[in-house]
């Protein structure tokens, strides 16, 4: 029996095609089912969805055909197994209009599909890997970098919040959302996936139980603490959360909800895209320049920027953000202050 991921969350179409002569492990039905379930848990449901989406794009591209053979006949290309030359052409086509990181992700999706169905994996071909490295280097030489959302640091956050009316449901919701995302360094999808039941009130802080995170492959919840702001602070994430929950009369279910034009709270959960819209609208209302440069990620990057600027160590910050790689975290510090954390000033007897 073939060991192929078929649980909910893993692409069901992985099991649709025969894999040819089998040298695969044969297990009793119960053991095979358990093995499929265990293998599928190796990646999160969101990762499986991304792989499935990328595979559909690749399949459509192959179906559109290409000139092959000495006379240049136009015909569709095989997707499974895909030849290294097909994958090379596909990566080059992607590289013309997408970032290097997108090209890498698509190759990973092709690789996972071939490995799952025990096909010869074109992603392991030396020429394919060389082409990928060439695309990555070319993008770097072109100065490619994703336009990073500007961080909403403490100063900007205070300015934004000063323009929010605290006596309306929408005002209370937006203040709580902004402060919660900033205080816990949350991504948009983690922020809007919070339920009221995910708030664990402690003696001196509130724990947020995050059940959905972009980088979680195990699916295990993670707790992030939110601590009260100093007494002299005009705003506090815990006060804002309590004000929103009490004012909206929330008892259970989604923490952050859609509103009607009449300022009525609905039962519908906000979507991740709504976070960016709220951030930009509130930044614009505060008169901050270039509101389009801010997004939902500005809350997370604002926390990281302010934490590192305030003396928190990278590892202390990573305990909140959930980053697994320190170089990813330090990118935020370099963007906010290219000199800080380097020896550039130390050689002149100054601390950076």
C-alpha cells in the first residue's frame, strides 16, 4: 500500500495518479492509515494549500504547451513526472515576473508532489538547482527586495491611537486590534483568528493562545503574553481589549468582528485583509505620510523594531514573535537602523 498523504489539509489529488512500478513499503491497512496521518502532519494545512495552488499553476503552464523537438512542434508538457528541462523552462518563466522567493516556493511544490508519488524528482537535478541559483543571484544583482511595510513603532502608534474615538464600537475595536497586534507582534491571520476563549487572563498579564501561525508545521498552539503598559502610558493593550470586549458585549467566538455602518457589532470574523485596511485607514486619519506604505504587518514589524531599539535581546524578541531564525529577525533591526548592532560606531569609541 502506497504511503500518500490524504487527510484533510493535505492535497487529495496527491493520491489520484498511479506511481508506476512500486518499490514502496507495504503496510497493513490500519498501519498505513496511521502512517498517512502522521506524514500529513509534517506540514501545516496552510502549507499544503500553498503546494496545491502552486501545482495547479504549474499544471496549467505545462498544459499550455511549448515548442519541442528539432522542428519546433507545439505540444503540452508532462507534469508528472516533469522533466528537468520542463522545470528549467518553468522557473525561467516565473523568474521574469516573480520574486526569487516565489520561484523557490514553486520548485518546492513540484518537488513535494514528485516525492509523494515516488516519481523521479526534477527538483534534484543539478541543472535545475543551477538555474535556481542563477535566478536568485540575478534578482539580488537587480537589487530585488520586497517592499517591506513600514513599522508602526511606539511613537507612530500613539499618534494613530490619539485620533481614534474611544466612545464607539468601531473605535474600541480598532484600538484593541492595533494594540493587540503590536503588543504581541502578530501576523494578520493570527490576529483575526483569535477567539475570546483564546484570552487567558493572568494576575499580571494576558496570554494569547495562537492556534494558527504561518510558520507552525506542528499545529501546536503557542502562547504569547501581553503585559500592561506603564501607568503613565495613555494607552494600554489590556485596557483596550477589556474595553472592546465589554463595550461589544462579547461572550464567546471571534474576538475581532465586522461592523455595520450603524456601528453595530456582527458575529462575523474579520478577515486578514481587513487588518491592512484598518491600519491604512487609521494611519491616513492621523495624517501620517504615505499611508500606503503601511499594512497589517506594520504592527508586527513595529513591535520588533521598538523591542530591539529598546534593548531587548534578539532571543527575548523571538520568544514573542516565534521566529526560528535570528537572521530573519535582525533584518527588521537593519531596516530600522542600519548602524545599530554593528561595529561601525564602536571603532570610534561609541556604542551603536
